[in-house]
C-alpha cells in the first residue's frame, strides 16, 4: 500500500456518521477489556479493531481501497499487476490440467477482474474463482465491479465465509499477511515486556506488563538469530497468527501453489538492532501515522511481514518453498516490461510505481510455495532470494 506519513494534527476529521461508528467500535473494545481483567494484548485489540463482526475496519462498510479510501494497493495502480499474477497462476493451472483459484481478501475486486481477464485471454480459466471475504460490504462492491468488468465469468465466482475443505489450484494473498494481528514487545532491564491495551476512562492507552512465558520464549528465539543482542528499549512485534493460518491452508490444499505479496523483510533484517522501533503503522485517508488507538474501526493497522517466519510456518504445514524475491523481480520475470513498450506513457508510469526500488519494487516481496507438485515457478526465475530467509 502507498501512503505518506503524517502527524496526527494533519489528519482529516471523520464525518458524524464515521465518528458514531468508531464510538460503537470503542464500546465493543471497552467491553472486551473489562471482560479480560482490564487489559488486552495488542494482538487481541488489533483483531477487534480490524475484524470484529460488523464493526471492525475490514468487516464494516467504510471505503478502504483506491484514491477515495485509506491506501492504494498494487492492483489499484495498474492492471499489469493482476495480468502478471495471472500468468503465474496459468502456469500452475496448466500443470494441474485445471483447478481453482482462491483469493484471500479480494479488496475492491480489481485484482480478481484483471486476473480473470488475462486468464481468459490465455485460455486458462480456473474451474472456480473463490473469494474468502469477511466483509459483506466489500463482497457487494466486488460483485458489482466484477459484474461490470467480466459479466460472462460470474458463474465461476463464489464467495466464501471460511476456507473450503479441499482445494486443488492456486491460493493468492496480496497484502493479507501484513494485516494479521501481532503482539508487541520491548526489552526493558534485560527482560522482555509486552505492550497491552487498557482503558483509563479517558481513552485507550498502552500498558507494559511482563511478557508471559510463550512470548518470552518466542522473543528469546528471535534474539538468537539477531546479529547483536537486542538493546535496552528495543521495541518490535511478532505474528503468532502465521502458524495457524498456514496450518489451515496446508490442510486444505491438496495440490497446487500459494503466492503471497506483501511488504516486509527477512528475519535478520526485521529484527536488526538498527530497526529498534518495530514497524507498526496505521493508514487513514492516504496518510500513514503511528497511533493505533486513533478512530478504532476507521483506520487500517498493519505491521511489516517477517518472511522467514512465513517460510517456516508454511514448510511446517507441508508446503515446499518455491521462491522468494522482490516484487520488481517477480513482475519482471512474468513480463511486466511489455507494459512499458509501445510508447504508452501511462503504462510506463505504472511500471515504475510497481518496480522502482524507491516505490514498491523492493519494499514489497513475493513468496511462493507448492504442494505435491513438481514445478519451477517462473516468477522466481529471474532472481530467487530464498537463501536469505
């Protein structure tokens, strides 16, 4: 996602309806805090703020994607992102002699439309295009966009409330992993402390507590791979949701591939001593800031992805690591340079946004896995960085 970091006093004020919704979210969070002895872990708070049914940021109806929303993702920037991803899907679907595509969180539906259009052009349409979407509002917007863009393919589309029991084909997740709830910790007096969330009567605030045994063990394991001991005051986060997510995906996928694109780092870079304040970030109206307690339910809350942990969780769940690279190299391997040919200045600008290092090209990474199939994925053929994980 693209957005510019701002100070809190630079942010636009929500309208009356949005503020009323945020108050309802706050009431729900306050009740959860009271029922959990006065505090929540940050992961619990983040889950409620983003996913509480009918209330959370991704479950309610506020516009999130594109210029009118809170951030812009790669599919919103250019149809070539979806076209390139479709070429990678086609390679897997052809090897399977068919199969389905499952997109986790389809956003505005733009990526699905671009993917299906390109797969149709390649004569490699999936048996089904499945969308796992928690928001009823987003489902409706996706359906309307796909009805307008690919009406003849609507019979292939199916929206899901939960993962299917079995799947052969391709799993796709674009900017999905960064929205998984994270726990936040700090090194204090040679010990590990956890950032929790409490309500002091005037609003939400941080509360530091001694890290429980499970978090203490997880952070100590991270520190063993760090080039130097974590310094006093070192603050970061970790995502415990990866293992259950990939456990579920691994149990579901019988044969095929899984592809994820997101912003993040290898573990060594993520927990480098110089990265001492973590990566927690919020996005509101195309502006980035660092206060996760501002307007609960109206803003996105994210953290960068530890791709080493992603690879470990996936391989533990029975996947084979097929490749890891930058978004730029992934898209170039799949032919995005074609978009800049022929003198199309708009396409050339889009390619630059998706591939230049100072834009999305190196901040975003692509990681792929296969299950029960022998295939070299073209997207990782130009420059595979798996050895850095």
